[in-house]
C-alpha cells in the first residue's frame, strides 16, 4: 500500500480530533497558513484534540513514512508548518489555558495564540512575556525564544518557561524541566521543534498589571536619520521598563493614524513602558519633544490594547517575505542605510520592525539556552508585504538588497526570523558551540530526523 493510501486508512473512531484529506470541504481552510505566499497541499491534516491524538499522529507518521510537518499557530515565516504530500500534525485546536493566580503560573496548550494567553493572564493583572501580534502561536514563538514588548523588563518567553510536555519521535510522552530531562529542557528553549512535539507549556507569570504607557510617535521618513541619531543616544539611559520598536513604512489608513498621514512615508518609534506610568512619562518626554512629531499616540492604555496594535499590519494570507539580522549598535552608517533603503519602499503594506534588545534578556546566562541573541543591540526584521503576488518579487528584491547592504555589521540572527535560508544560516543563528550541543541532543531524541520540516538541526 502506498504511503498516502496508508495514511487514509487511519482508524477515525480512535482519533478524537478531525482528519482532513484532500477533497474534504474544509481542506483548503486547514492547509492555509499565515504567509499567503505558500500554497502547499499536504496528504493529510491531523487536527489533534489532545495528547492521545498527537501520539497517534506521530505513530501514523512513522507507519506511513509520510514526511511530518507540525503546526500550532501557523505563523512560520517560511511556511514550515505545512508541506506538500506530508502529514500535518496540527495542534491548533488544543486551546486550554489555566492560570494559577496564587502560584503565578500558567499552563498553556500548544494551540493557544498570544492574544488568547494574554486575555487569560490579564484577568489577574499577570502576563507571560511573548510577542507583538495576537494571532501568533505561543508554541512556535516559545520554541525559538520569544521576543516582545516585555522582554527588556522580564526576559524572553523561554526565560519564564518552567516545563513542557512533549511527544517524542518514538511516540513517547515525556516532561522536561530544570529537574527532569534537563538536557531536553535546555534544547526546547530555542531549539525549535527539533526534539519533539510540545503539547503543553508551563510558564511563570509576571506581575505586570493591566496598564502600560505605549504607542507610536511619527515623524516624516525623510527625517529618519535625525530621529534615529537622537533615539540611539536617548535609549542609552533607558531602564528595563522601556522597550521600543522602530518601524519605517507608508502610514496605514487605520483609524488611529491621523488621516493626513495616510500613505505618507513615516518613521515611527513605538514605545511600551511596563512600570510606573508617571516615571514612564518623564522618561519618554524628551522623545516627544524631539523635532516635530507629526503624530504622538503614546498614551496610557490597557496592555491588551497595545498587544493588538500590530494586528492590522500583519493580516493573515497576504504575501510576506522577511530577512533578518542582529546588529550591535546603530552606527551612523547603519542609520544612513536604513533611511535610504526605507525611502525605496513601494508597497503600502510593507512595514519592517527594528527591535531594541538588551535589558533583562542580556542578563540571563548565555549558556542557559540555545537562544543566541542575548548580546544583540538591535534586531532588524526586514520584511516586505503585498496583498497578492502582484509586486511581490520587486518588494522581495528590496528586502534582499537592504539586508545585503547591512552585511558588514551582521552579528547573528534570531531563529524565528529565519526564512528558508539553508544550514549555514541555522548554524549562524545558534553559533557553532550551541549548534554542536543541539546536534548531540538531536542524535539522542530524534536520530532519524523525523522532525525535519523546521529550522532543522540535522543529527549527522
Ligand atoms: C505576524 C507575526 C508576528 C511575529 N511576531 C513575533 C514576535 O513578536 N516575537 C517573536 O519572538 N516572534 C515573532 N514572530 C515569529 C514567530 O515566533 C515564529 O514564526 C513562530 O515559529 C510562530 O509560531 P507558530 O506556532 O505560530 O507557528 P507554526 O507555523 O505553527 O510553527 C512554527 C515552527 O514551529 C514548529 N512547531 C509549531 N508548534 C510546535 C509544537 N507544538 N511542538 C514542536 N514544534 C512546533 C513548526 O513545526 C514550525 O517549524 C512573528 C511571526 C509572525 C508571522
């Protein structure tokens, strides 16, 4: 019997979730992922309802010989959560979250999205540091590290991770924490889905409260050089409470953006102050007073509102392309290149973030996890977006050329911002020492490279 035929022989009654095959009415719905530039046709999508389904799906992958892709939030930039003629093990329906407000912990199943987790933790004034778009999956984000608005104060998502439940390539259910399978626990804090399928995460929650001082200040993009020079000096003194992201783009026609700016090229410094609001106000004032911002939307607001601010800029199923690098500092040369290249943006949908790193992230022991960006100054995630394939090639070329122009200053790259860029870039993302350690772990937990549709650490 062929592999595909074997896959369709699954005992449906024994599977609690849903098995979706080509020809099923909702096949197209479930094979879609966030990045619309990928159009893959898997052989079977196993939409798991719980751990027993995940174990059954792994067994099915082994018995059928089908390549296996794993999907939680579906936000992989290079579309690694779905593949042609593969078995997709889809955890997107596993939505359980349990916050323990007394212990300040949260147990989170793999299908939970960032906005869903925030909603549960914020009911108690708590938070798990995560990312900046509500529809990203907790699973893939955490397995790569997890950078976001709270990281300078509270660290990465992995810095608050207590334990995981995981199904191995052999279909075995194991736990990993500092005390149990500690080697595996090290590996999952940045090593991606290479060692197994995480079915549940346990996090410490941080006492954020529900309000932050946050939002963007806008200047015309032609002033980006002056703004960034002021900015880089201003943030030298920034306490951990402040996290900033710089965005260059044509101002979107959104309700919160003044109408006269719509479509105009702007540079934004977006702030999030996670601490005493009056102190935040004092610290942010010099930025407000620099030059003449054309809009200032940085105000006290609910953390939940700030967390969804980027959602309209990263709409699912548009065409996206990213290329990323870390740099140590914002030198004059980097600032000049950034302004010059940003002024060449054509698409009204292209918006790329430059992340301020450091703070609490940099104070965690570098050997504590595979995440390799603890000493990064800034993370450039140069991204292009078009509504459809129209204009996509040109915008992608802009990304590549901008990224190449920064090459003399490249320091590393965050694994979750990698595209499909080959083994050398994956090695670069971890650095040689951590890569070797990950490879040793891969040989132990997945010697046959069963989990290979990912930012793959080859066992050989
Ligand atoms: C709009 C957008 C915003 C983003 N913002 C941020 C951000 O603020 N901070 C940040 O750090 N990153 C961010 N990212 C990057 C993001 O962290 C990665 O794309 C991440 O892999 C997404 O996880 P996912 O579960 O949604 O993706 P998926 O596509 O489902 O999975 C991504 C990868 O993880 C593997 N995987 C997924 N689930 C599991 C599991 N349960 N067990 C084992 N392996 C699994 C998959 O096989 C795949 O290789 C963003 C991405 C997008 C598209």
